């Protein structure tokens, strides 16, 4: 028991260093992980789909996919995994860790870039490095999917307008023959530079404790 | 010119003897009493056979309203004057100038020998303060406010308490030490004084911060604090005032005080929320009486304020709650014009109030009974400043542990420096009873000094300091639809992650509230179909409207406010699908605007077949002209688009429209290329539709040009698709700019809408054979 404990602590320490969480937070996350997977070793999509609160979320599919997306796990490959372990779970969640108080501007920029990259990967479902009109349309449709009365054309109109805006802002002059493939990551960063992702895309992990753990279902 | 008017007005004021202002608020009885008397006099004179008075002077009859109007006129003229002197208004904030004017007016009145009017507390609290607070509450940025609510509450409650006790306690110490004249000031009086002076004043903060355009976070922090500390001030004030006569405070009193605080603040909010919901509910039924819609908003809010004041609850918080609660629902229900009316009335009233308050502050300074005591006043000033700085620094240290976005020392400095005191403190001191507080005049003097110091010194220097410290300013960029999409996306994403982590955080509760709102509340409070409208759609439509308005308003020249030098069009964005599946190129908004304009001027009959989304059935509303037509036409075009795409026709639209005045004006620089055509000169089988416009014959011409030269692969694959193009396409289309477009032939027309040939508006059905 003692050996596995210290072994686990050692593993947690590695994780902590890699992702920036504290040991306590990783412990809490470990408990949550075990709760979600019902004490199995790996997490599968069904485990996440079982969370009842998540069912009401209009973009739950993309959120769940994000956990299994190889691009978010730091690997250079593309594609999805079928199941992930605790390490990958923590790594995906580390995208939402608030930046430490004394981060330099340079580091902030990197953090912002990472978070934007996560968002980008969520939209770019076919892994080709650009968000095409179709993909963006799907994003808007999902956002509006909780409202039944919205016709598909309104979603289309909104996503078209949004794409046009991106193109206008980032590319500027385009001849009639040129074709705008889609939103690249640099353009994505440019249009969202005012949104202050690094401060908004965070959740407080310090609040995790046993009580709230059980209430997720 | 303004100076002359100013002097004239001043003269009138002084001449009419302004003591009435101070003593005759709401004392219409006085003038009413005088009314019948003068009537009697007049009837009496006719009996004694004097010559018939052709012109008589009956000033007393109109004295009260006349003087009030004169004061308001003076205030407005002052405001006008300042803005005509740009150099002065860029250095000195408006509030300072107004106080100086007040001083001058007061001085003049005193010179003449009259007693200058004082800012009576009930005029202030009942008439001058509510418009400003309502304006602030109605337009409160809810999102930022709730995100920073914890911080704001900390500053408002704990900060104000700290200030009050620090200043009060130390002043008491000073008074004891000083001996002789001040030893009569007991602890409770000092604490009361401390509590009055410690509250940051929303009027002053608004007046100064509005001009420096600081970033939204700091603005909402200081401003939110100034609003929410009202509850604390009210409780402390009543607590100390009640017990000042008794002389001691026990522990039970303190506990009761805490309970009282909770009651006052929460009670105020509840009262405000109730009235807000009532207002929202009322607005649901106003679709037939649009004209009085703004009145409901104002009346319910004012009633909320007064009701809260009846029970000594926090009126300011009630007003804020009322405005914030009713706004989303009311805005979904009322017409566009009512919305504009509300906005402008609120701004106007709050502006006038604000000006009057500062002028009166100046006048009261000259008027008020003063008792100058160097030590007390200087000590007050120093302690206030020190308390503020210490309070902010200490609280920020604690708050930063819980915040994601930490407050930097620059932020802290601005927050501390922005703690201005104002007229509320003055009025509260003025209300003190001289029997209980023998040193009231001294308090008054001290408060006025502190107010002057904060408003003048801090108000004037904050702008250069903000520039010096390079504090982030407010971003003027418009909200883009991408940002809106992603803000919503982020909300859902973060809620989802919180659910996965099993963490009931900020987003979880916000999401729950939104869902509750959508499911139950909106159905009750919003009329008709709009209750189902999601925020994104509402935002999108708002943006469309704004652009449409901009388009129409931008009269001469091709330079438009939102001009973006880009020639991207939807054509560019459409993916390269195989031609069979090629969808119709979407029209960008600008093009559709132009089409709408042309349609509006040319078509005689409108078709009202609308799609699933009912929001546009505003036709019945006689007060909404134009916009619903635009939106209907848009729907119509979408239908047409569907029809066309179903027929598998490849439609490209030729060159941009020509020089017709409406069109040339309305063209957005951002996409002159919406018709993005293939280059130049292919003559392909084309159909040219001449939209009737002032310049062309009203007819539909079908021009069939057998194309021989290299038609583009897309077209050839489709084989004889319908293409509309320019009949005389000699120029290459490589780089189209707006200027070039202006040179096109007058025959080129917007050819998108095949079904809208001309003023002899055919039925839509008639168009279909044409299309086939």
C-alpha cells in the first residue's frame, strides 16, 4: 500500500510539474476521474455522456470529443483515441487552469495561444488545419440547437456573416477568383484577440472537494 | 454669445430674489394661495373704475415654475458653454467647472444681498438623484457587473465600513487630543461623520470617470462600489443617528445593525426586482399603445425608489435592481422608437440633474453656515485619503486570492484615487439636526472641503495620471459577430467542463439561471414569439439593423463609418464544391441592403410570406416604418434563393451596380465584389434583367449571347446555366474598386432578383415561368 502510494505521489508530482496543477488539485481530479469511470482505469465517451448535467449542454458532443482528440494531448498526430487515462484527462483540463499570479507577458501570450489552439481544434473537426464554412456553420447550428424554432437558414446566415467578417478583417483584399479556404489558426487568433481568452477561459479548480464530486451526476 | 446669455440669465435669477428656491420646494400651496388672491385683487380693481390695464405684471403667479425652469435653463446653458470651449473642457472636468459656476452665482446672489438657496435635501434625494441612478442602473453592463460582483461587494461593504471606523475613530482621537473647542465632539458624532464621509459618491464618480474612458473593469469596480455602498451608508447613518442621543451602543445594537444592513440591502433589491417584473409584464401588452411605453419604464422605476424610501430601505439599490431586472424583457417588447426615447430621456434627465447638483453644491458652499476649524478639516482630509488607500490595498490583497484576473497596483491606484465624495455626503450632513449635533456646521465645512478636494484635485489630475500610468483605456471596437459567437461558445464550454469536473462554479449557476429564465420567465414577460429568440439571433438582428441604419444614414460619399478595406465577398468563401451541388452564392448583407432599397422604391406590392421565424410580423405596428419591410423583403429573397438553388441554376451576378444615387451611396467599401464574377469578357449565355430604376426602362430584357470564348470550367460543366452578366464587359475585372465601379454603364443593374422586374409588380408566381 505504501509503495503504491508513494508511486502514485511520484506520478502526481510529474503530472503536477507538467500541467501546473498542485498536488492537491490532482488528487481531487483523481477522485473525480475514479468516480466518473466507476473505478476503471480508462475513461470512455460513455462515461462522460452519463453526466446528466452535460446532457443539457448544446455543445456537449464537441466538449466530449475534445477529451479524446489527440491534438490536445500534445501529440503531433491527428485523430482520436477511444479511451483515455488519467494523465490525458488532467492534460486536457489543464487548458482551463487559470494562469499563475506572476506570469510574465510572454508566458501569458503563450497561454493565450494554447487556449486558442484548444478552441480551434474544437471547431476544426476534420483536422485539416482550417475551419471551413461548413464546420463553422455546424458550430453555430449547435449553439442554436437548443432553440427549436430557429430555422436552418438563420444559422446559415449567421455563420456566413461571421465567416465574411473573418475574411474581411484578416485577408482584406481578395480578387473575385481567389478562394478563401477557411479560417487558419493565425486568423483565428487575430479575430479573437479582443476576447481576452487567457482570463476568461478558466475555471477555479480550488473548489473541488469531496462534496461537489458526488453531485456531478 | 454664451457669455451674454449667461449674464442675462444670471441677472434674471438674482433679480427675482432666489430665496424662494430654497424654501419653496413643492410648496405649490404658496403660489396657489397667492393665485386666488391676485384674482381677487383684479376683480376688485375693476369695481373702482380704473383705466383698463392693458399690460400687467403678475409674477407671483408663475414664480415657482419660473424659477425652477430658470435654474434648469442656466444649468443647461452652462453645459452648452463648456463644450464650446474645448480646451477648457479637456483640462478641467465638467463637474469642477459647474461647481465654480455655482460659486460665482452664489457669490453674486450674496452680493446683491439675498440669501442664496441651499441644496435642500429632499429636492436632492427625491428629484435630482433618481434620474442619475436610473440611468446608471438601466444601462448597467450586467455581464461585467456579475463577474466582478464579489470584488465590488467587498469594496462596497467592507471598504466603506473600514473607512467609516478609521476616519471616525481617528477623528475622535484628534478631537480629544486637541482639547478646548473640539472636546465636545463625542465618539458617536465622529463615527457618524465618518460614515457619511466615507461613502464614494456615484454622481461624482460618474461625472469624472465618464470623461476619462477608462477600461471597463476599473470603471465597473469603482462605479459598482459607489452604488452598492449606499446600503451601508444608510444603515450606519441611521444607527449612529438613533443612538447619538442615547450616547452608547451595546452589542445587541451592533447585531441589530448587521441585521438591519441585510434587510436594507436585500429589501431594496427585492422591492426593485418586484417593480421591475411588473414593468416587464406591463410592457408585454403595450403593442397597441407604443407611445406611452417609455412612461411605464420611468414610472415603475421611480415608484420602486419611492417605495424603498418609505421603509428606509436602500432606494438606490432598489432603483438599480429595477432597471437591471426589467431591461432585457422590456427591450424585447418595446418598439425601436420607444427604446430610443427611453435612452435619450434618461440621458437628458441624468445630465440635467448632474449639472444642477454641482451648481447647487457651489451655491450652497457660499450660502451654508460655516465653521472653520483648521485642525478638524485638515485631519478629516488626511484621514480620508489615508483610509481609502489603506482600505483598497488591504482589500485587494485579500481579493486577489480569489480572482482570476488579478488587480495590479496600477488598478489599485486608480481605484483608490477614484474614490470621490460628492453631493450625497453633503445632503446627509445637511439633514443632521443641530440639537443633537452642535458641531454640525463644522461637519458641513469639513465635508465641503473634502468634496472640493476630491472633485477638483483628484478629478482634474486623474486624467493625466491615467495617461501617465498607461492604464488600459476603454476599447472602442464594436462587438463583432465572431466575438459574440465565441463568447457564447465559451460559456457553454466552461459550463460543460465544470460539469465534467463536478464543480458547481460560477458558470454552472449562471447556466442554470439562464435555463430557468428561458423556460419560465421569458414566456411570461415577453410578448409573442420573441420569447423564444436566442441571444445570438437577437444580437445578429441588432447588428443587421445597425448596419442597415448606417447604410441609409451615410448620405454623401462612399466613405462609410464601418468601411473596411476589403474586397472579400461570400463568393470567395464558398467552398469549391462540385458544380452540381453548388449552392447559390450568398449575398452579403450590404448587397441585400441595396436590393432592399431598390425593391422598396420600385415595388408596389409586398409579399408577406414569412418563414418560420415570426419576429418580423411587426407589419401591423403603425409606428414601425421601414424596418419590417426590409426584413420581409429579405425573407422573400431568401425564399427566392431557395427556389433558384433548387433549380440547380448557377447564378452569378455581374458587376456592381452603377451610379444611381441610392445605390452608389449605399455601397459598403467592404464588398464591392459581392458579385464576384469571373474575369472579364466571356460571353456566356446570360440573362440580363433590368431592374426598374429611375434611370432605366422598366422592362425585363433577356439578352442571350452565345458564348464562344473561354467560358470558365464551372460554367461549361453546368452547361448553359443562367448567368447574368454585364452586356458590355470590356474591362477586365481584376481589381475592382469602388471607384472603378462607378464608371460602369448605366445599364448594369442589380440582377440578383429575377423575380422583381419593375414597378408593375408582378405576382411572384408570374416570375416562375420566367425562371424556368
